[in-house]
C-alpha cells in the first residue's frame, strides 16, 4: 500500500468502509496501521488495499496506492497510484496513475495516466 498522509484534518474519514470520527491533526496510514498524531488507532497484520474518504476540509493528502475522496475543500492532493475525487482545491492536484475529478482548482491539475474532470 505504501503510505497515505492526511494533514490537518478536523472531522471524520473512512478507510476501506470503516469510519473514524472526531479526528484532529495528522493521520498516517501505512501497511502496519492507522496512526493519529503518531499514536496507533488501528494496527494490521496484513496490509489492506485502501480507499480513503475524508468528510470535511483538510490541508493536504499524499498517498502512494489508494483512491482518495474528499467531501470538502482540500489545499493539495498528491497520488501516485489511485483516483482522486474531491471538492474545491485551493492549491494543486497531482496524480501519476489515476483519474482526477474535482471542483474548482486554484492551482494546477496534472495526471500522467488518467483523465481530468472538473466541476
């Protein structure tokens, strides 16, 4: 899976259908588990395949191998392998292998292997 980092979240997110509520701070999702501000909230024996859904606004998301959905505003999104679906973006969206579907984007949107949809 690699690592997914969600910076400055205040609210809820889903990781593979499980909802994590009242999260405040930095979330790191790895092959070993989910950590909030460095403390584990769930640990794994086997690495899962992830789809990340954030409810609310978030500063940034960086992921290696996960689909990302933000139901709110995000500053920047970077994904190596996965689709990005989000609301408005105040910065940039960068995807290496995946489709990008988002609202208004203040910065740049790039993908090497995928399609870009806005609005």
